[in-house]
């Protein structure tokens, strides 16, 4: 018997995480093209990320950490199946379509280094 998690609830929580990220005051200007956020829920839960600006510079992101961590913990809870759960999640949002990419790591909360270039979203533009 295969156990599945509630995908609808998980998708709603992913949307909520995206909204929290987009509520960052640093995104008030129109000069950004993408944002990456790593949320780690291991021994010491934390979140870090970067905003990638059109002119090429990078700045730290600053969404509401407590709200982001609480929502991520709910997502982790919803996605836990038979005691197996992820330890870290990478969420990337790219303009102009507000494309959301999300990746989970079940092995180590340290999979993604907290470095701007390591977390830069890869453009799939094939123009």
C-alpha cells in the first residue's frame, strides 16, 4: 500500500511560501528578476536567500522569517509520509511570469550553500 501526502494542501502551502517571499519590502522596486530562498528545518531552523537584480547585483532577501519558517514547517508536516520527510527546501521565483521552482532535500539541510551564485536561478531562455 502506497501512502501519499495531501498534494492540494501542499500546493496551497507552497503558494503561501511564495507570497511570503514576495512580500519582502526589498522587492518593492521593479529592478529585480528573481529570488531564491533556502529554508532549513533541521536542528536549528533558519532561512536565507538572495534577490537578483536586473543590472546584475545581488542583495540579501528579508521576508518575514518567523512566518516563512512556520509555513515551511506546516508544509513539511503535510508532506511527511511514514515518518520520512525533507530537511531543506529551495524555492526560486523568476520574473516575468512569476515562475516558481521548488526542490526538496531529504538527506541534508546543508545541500545548498548559502552563496549568491550557488543559488542563482538558471535561466531557461533559449532565445
